């Protein structure tokens, strides 16, 4: 029937009903792919269309090739024939003067069936299977819901092999290959690995810091997304206590000091039109700035915000931005970041306010240093600078900027501690409690330890290296209680029933075969769902009839059958009762008029009236004269 319809459309040669022609040809192509319509018949249909290759025949031939052309081209038994017909079609295209629409359709269907070789494209890099598995776990499988699962798989890697260990560390460093929302998951995974492999955490942190520094030295626009991901990763590593807050503040100060001349002149490392460093600072503060809310970290962040505003206004005061409008996205980003960290802080509205606030803070630092280390006053003045005008001076945040010949070792150590704590000198003893409370506010245990010792009465305290003290009585009691809790938990876990992990198996589509009848003797067939690789398969399994499993299944089937029969009988009774009620409802209107008519006839009859007095004998018996 389908062949006759196709031949009818070809022989008629009319230029109407193109939709029905296209439907017929497409149906033939789909049936060919399902091996219902023979391939030879499909090739013959294409041959008929090529014999009169014009108008609607062109559209029908292209539709047939778009539907089943690639299938025929890839099939070994029809490859040569379809290839010859495709070449014939291209020759006819070159010989005939066809419309541009037809030319585009012919080229499209030809290159769909026989696509050109992609020699210019880069071939995928071949990696060992274990390396591909590591990339799959970190870059595709890792998410917020399966961090523990990925951590267990990563711990099973052969970390003693240098090649595997180096490649795993390399993948852990490249946070820009992970989705931006999953960078936090990658940091959490690294924190879990650092417990078992401490050198892995140290190596990754050093590499991330080096990548941030190299990004500032190169300063290429194409690396902006990579730099943002690296800064985000650094903030998440701080949140999971893999590095100290001092490292974070050194990175923040490097953004506003590295590659900047003391006189405020533009440099190639940080040109005026480049605002990427401002975005990086805001990204880092948005990630981990919420934990700088108490103790010395809070004071450090307050001081940094002052210098950060001076850096922003130094950018605004350059000749480049005087002639142009400051980007609104940068302005809103800075305002949102400062408002989230310090809601009560107001941003400076003028450049003079920002520069004066920074100079005031620098003088305060110089007074503190001069009061406790007078020998370093001259070197500190040289580092901060005292030039007139609004210049962007250097901010000393590292220990290497102190002059070594002038300062002795004890004084240099004390100076470094003063710079790390900023306002740690001449503060009340209450701030020691704030520093103690600051511990444990972040997500993971362990991490940085900030000293809570603050000097009183204007005295300078020289800190010594920490020495291990013998455990006290309270520590021993704590350890005993902790071991007891662990043992109780282990006993409770051993009592609980272990549950097998659920395996994500997708059953194949149900078959249309009829269900088998329950066996009378012999074995019963079961279908076992098995997963091999990424595919699920059904395997037949024979179980003896005398097995408990088969007996339970047969009893359940019998119970279900009885229950269905009872429900079916109840349903039929209810249906029959409803039908009777409906029939009665239909008969009631027909019976009501008959009853009313009979009642009216009975009402219209004359009633019998009994005669009063003695009866008339003559009327009853007649007169006596008649004999």
C-alpha cells in the first residue's frame, strides 16, 4: 500500500499536495531504519526520484536522504549503491539550473549522509584510564550531594605512585576546570584529603598562591575567569581552615600594592583602565570576609578597607577615568561587598577623604612602632613615604621590608608580630576573649591559631615558640570521656542493621510478551537485572518450584487473583444496582400520568344517593293490575 501510494505521487507529476508526498517519503525512511521496509525498495524509490529530478521530486529525494540516507550509507550491504546514487545526484545538481533553495537542500542532505573528514579539528588528548577517572570524579561527578562518595574514591587512589599523585594534585589545583558553584565542594574535598595526606594540602595551597601571583605578573585579559576562580578557591580553602588569615591579607594587600609605583604613576602590570584587581578583591572578601568579624582579623579588615578605598580613588583620579564614566557594575560590586561585611561603614565620597583617612592610619602605625621600636622609625618612614599630594604610597605588609642591618633579631621578630596584629598593642585584655571566641567559627576543625595574649600597662610582650606541656588532669578527663563516647558509638553502630547501598539501575523497557503461566512442575523462569558498565541487561534465571521463593510468589499471585475476583464481583454488583436504579428513574415519569387519570375518572363518577323514607313498592314490584 505504501509503495502504491509512492508510485502514485511520482506518476501523477502534479505540483500540489507536497505535504502528503513528504509524509509518505518520511514514513518510508523511518520504516527503513527500523528494518521494516526493505533497503532495496528504498533505494529503488530514490532511483525513481532521480530519474525525474525536478520540482517536488527534489524535495522528496532530499527528505528521504535526510531520514534514512545516513543509515543506508553506514550499512555495509547498501553502502556502495547509496554512494553511487549520491554521486549521481551531485552530478545532476551541477548540470541542471536549479533554484538556490534546492541547491541548499541537496548540499545539506549530501553532507549529512557523507560528512567531510574533520582533519582540521584538534584530536582529543589521550590519557591513561586512571587519569580520566580522576578528571571524571573532580570535574563531572563532584557536587554538594556526593562529596563523601568522591572523597572515598579519591582516597582509594595509589598515592604512593608519583605519577598518579602528581596528576591528582594537578587536577586539584585547577579549580577553573570545575563549575563555579562547585569550587566550594572541591575545597571541602581537599580538606578531607589533607587529613590523610598533609603534603597534598600544602602543595595545592602553594600552587594556588603562585597562580594568583603569576596572574598579576602576566595580566592577560583571557585569564580573567581563571583568576576569579583561583581567588574564589583561595577563599574557600581559608573557610575550610587549610591556610591562615595572614595569608589571605597578604594576598589582599598584594592586589593593591604589586606593580604600583610609589608616586602613583600607571604601570603595565596595573594600568588605569584595568579594574580586574578590584573585582578579585571583592570576590575574595565575598567568599571569606564574613569570618573576619572579631579579634585581630576584624581590625585587619577595617584597616584594609581604608587602603582599598584609597586604591579605588587613585584609579578614579587617573586621566583615563577623568574622561570616561566609572563602570556601574564595579561601583555596585564594591558597595555590596562593603555593606555585607561592615554595614555601618560609609564609603568615601571624595578622593581627599580617602587619602586623608589612609594617611591618618599610617601615622598611627608609625607612632605605635616608634614608641616600641625607636630604632626602626627611620626605615618605617621611608617605606610609608611622606610625599605631598595624593600619591598611592606603598603599604608594608611583609617582614622582608624591614632593614636588616639596623634592626636586631629580637626587634625584627617583635616588629613582625606588631605588624601581624596591627592594634594588638595598647588594647584591653577583653580582646583576648574575642580572639578565643573567633576560633571554631569556621566550617572545619583545626586551622589557624591566633595568639590571644595582649600586653597591658604599655608593656611589650616578646612571644616565644610554643612548647609542649604535659597533659593536665582536665585533658585526661576529656580524653577518657571522648574515648568512651567513641566506643559507645561503635557499639551502637554494630547493633544497627547494615543497609546495602542503593544502586542506580535503570530497567530496560518492558517487553510485550505475554506473562508466563505458573509452572506445574520443573523450574520457574525469572529475569535478573544486571549492570555491566553503563548498560543494564536482563538475564534469565531458573529457580526450582519447590523453593520457598517460588512458593511465596505463587501464593501471592493466588491471593492477588482472589482479591481481584472479589473486587470484580463487587464492581459488577454495584454496576447492576446502578443500572436498575436508573431504569426505575426513567419509568417513574411514565407511571405518574396514568395514576392521575384514573383518579380523575373516579372523582367524576356520580355518587350513589340512598333514597330517604319507605321504599316505593310499586316502583320495585310493579303495579298489581297486570296479571
